[in-house]
C-alpha cells in the first residue's frame, strides 16, 4: 500500500535487491502493486568496481511483479546494477565524523536513486510523465547474457560515481 501511495504521488521507488546471494524472493511473485507503481519501481543489485555481480548480491531470477489486474512484469525487467562494494559512507556508531567502507545493495540503491534524481532534474517532464525509471532502465549498459537477464537484469545503471552524469 505504501509503494502504491508513493507512486500515486509521483515518487519513484528504489528497492535494494538484497544480500543473500540468491534469486530475489526465491523466484516467488510479488502482488498487490498498481501498474503505475511497477513503472516507478527499480530494483538495485550490486556490482564490484570491475562491473561483475558482487558475491553477496541477490539476482532478479525468474519472479514477477503482478499488478492489480493480474499482468506480470519480470523482476529482471525492473532490475539494474550499480556499484555496491567498498562505498565510503558515514559510520555513525563510531562518531559524528566517522566513515567506513560499506558493501551491499543498500549502497547500490542510493547510487540508483541519485541517478534517477539527476535525470528528473535535467528533464522534469520525466517526473510529470512517470518515465524516469523507464529511461534509466533503457539506458543501462548490458552485462552478462545479451539483453535483460536473470543475473544482471537490464545491466549497469548509466551514471558512474567517478565521472558524474
């Protein structure tokens, strides 16, 4: 319900794919989302600095998002990879000015979120039309098997941390 509500207000949703080195939700389907929510949803998997799937990252597998009308969208169709290993980020338990190198899809997800915001800021019509996530997915660099696949989804998100947009 929260995802449907947020999407209904024009937000995009970035879902960290998980760190169990398995297929997302063990290939089970997710139901209850509107088509608008699915079009604004992006799953984030993690790659190393060599753009290889991180050993811990979940993969899209063969599960689906099932909208309220029963239509299916493969997880892989809404999946993108981003850097998620050794990301310098705050380490608040060690103090206000402490940092640590973190790894996980929770590190890849903010990279994807930032990329989506860059796109929306450059072209506000993407937010108006609800197509920001679709553009990001369409411009990903293919990794793994040709086309959308069960390991890398659409591939590597198009913006690199070391080069900006």
